[in-house]
């Protein structure tokens, strides 16, 4: 006898915790891979892969390869979303880890420009594309799985677990780079020390694969499948039926995505090239804010369950807007305590509030049969313009103007996009996630 989709049992507390842990561990590994590349691009890739350019131009080219990963993310989002809505979320979780980890490991083996010439930066870009495709598919799978397993009144909190993988991955990545730069000389770090975190990541990837293989498929997807609600072309279906919500999801990402990479990646360029600071001092600020992010993101996940998604997003956006200039004022003092304080306010008070609600917020905007597609397209589409290009745009503005005023204007504009998107969005934090229930438009 067919199972009534409406009678499927709810996940147990143990199952929910297992999925939350799997999304946290998996995204931590993938973001470690992503951020170790970003930090290396800001610190050493200009010398190793673009040695013929002047220092700032070489850095701009190196950061452009960082941006390539973001350009690839929407393609990964679309490809993985199609199969995630067609055959399930779990398999996409596993495949994304394999792609990210494989790309990162191979970067650690890649010969430099001095060894193979122009082929080195070309291969670097290709591997970055592989990373971007893997990460583009990762976020949607982890976010949707965590939210669909969560109790209705705790979707924001459990949805924040994959988001917490970002500061966790950044903490591991930057700590490993800081450790390597501290225990080896500058010459050794440039020669081989930067490779160690890339090569060591293969161990973390193996752990992530094993953990994710133990997770069962999403009960909401299984219910949609039992009800015969699987779309043949989910990407086209969500663009046809819910284009407004795709645009809202994209707009809601601009504030946190753009400012985050300026606060954590571009800062390494500005601090070392313009201010002449030690990279260790700048990495320290990023490391401290990453450690605090392990608490601030779940806190805001809890807060958006209590107060709604929209108020929390607007609060964080306002903080980011107000910090556009003061952040650079703090940098220009060259005072490490002031830089740490400014970074913590911007990243942990502001950015975390915008970022934490996204898995629950985006999932609630879309029907289950197109949820992976809608959330992924919105999130990854915004990442191209807001995230990956932010360090590149900031470096170009710095090169063109010699100061930070236009960078602060750019950051403010990105935040205003999110404020407008939030004001124009519904707040369906009490809505059902199951098939057959109305979805806000």
C-alpha cells in the first residue's frame, strides 16, 4: 500500500542533530578549501603565478583568480540544483566535497610560473573553476538539508549550522597559514610552506565524505517524491513560477557577501601593500572574528526564529552600512586592537546577522520541488557580483584612487541593495516547508 505523504514521521532529535553536524563539518571543510586559496591569493600567488607584474597589479591578477571561483559558483549551483531537486539532496552533499577537496589538493601540487611559465596561472584558473562549481552546489544542499530536517520553530537555528562552517573553515585556513608563516622563513613560506594547508586538506575531505555518507535523505524531499511532485526541469520551473523570490534571495545576499570578502580577504592586500603591516597582525584580526563567528552565527540563527528573518537581516545591514568608513579609519591607525575591534563589529555584529538567517529564509521562499534550485540560483548568482568581485573591485578602486573612500561607497551601495530586498520580501518564518502548502510570493 502506498505511503500517505502526509503521514510520514517527523525526523527524530538525533537525526536532526546528525544532519546539522554533517552540514557543519562538511561546509567547514569546503570553506577551509575556499579560504585557504583566498588568503594565499592575497599573500603569495601574485609572486608565484604573476611575477612579471608590479606588486599591486600582480595582486589584482591573483585576486582575479579568486574571483573566478565565484563566477563558476552559479554554474555549480544550477547543475547541482537540477539533480538535487530531481534525485535528492544527499548525493549532492557528497559530490560537492569531492570536487572542492580534489581541486584544493591539486592546487597544492601545482608548479609555479618559474617552472612551467604561462601554463601555471592557466591551470590555477581551471582548478579554481572546479572549486567554484563544487562550492556552488554545496551551499544549496547543506542549507536545504539542515532546514528541511529542523523542527518548524527552530529552522533558523539549525539552518545556521552550515553557515557556521564559514568562520570554522576560515579559522582553520587562516590559522594554518599563520602557523606556517610563523614557523618557516619568508623564503621557505613562499617556496613550499604555502602548499602545506592545501595538501593537508585531503585528510579533512576524507572525513567529510564519510560523515555525509551516513546521513539519510531529506524527509521533505522524500515526501515530495512520494506525492509525485518531482519536477523534470526544476531550474526552469522556479524561474518561471517564482522569479521574484529568486531575485529577492539574490538581493538579500549582497550586503554580507560583498563586505565579508573585503573584511577578510581584501584587508590582507590593503594592510600589507598600502599600510606596510605584517600579514600576521591582519590574519590575527580575521582569526579572532572567525572564532567569535562560531557563536555569533548560531545566536542570530536563534534570534531569527524568535523575531523573524527580516528584522535580523535589517539590523545586520544597518550595522554594515554604518561601518563602511569607520572600518578603514581603524585600519589606518595600524593599531591591532582597534583593527580587531572594527573587524569584530563589522563581521560578527553586522555580517553574521545578515548571513545566519539565509538558509531558513531562502528555503521558506520556495516550494519543495524547486527549493534547492531557487535557493542556489539566488545565492550563487549574487555571489558573482557581490562576493567574488568585491576584492577585485576594491583593489581596482584602490589602484585608481589611492584611497578607500570609493571602496566605502561601493560597500554602502551593496548593503543598500540588501536593505531594499529585505523591505520588499515577505517574512514566511512560520510557513510550512512541505508539498501542497502555500509559498509567499
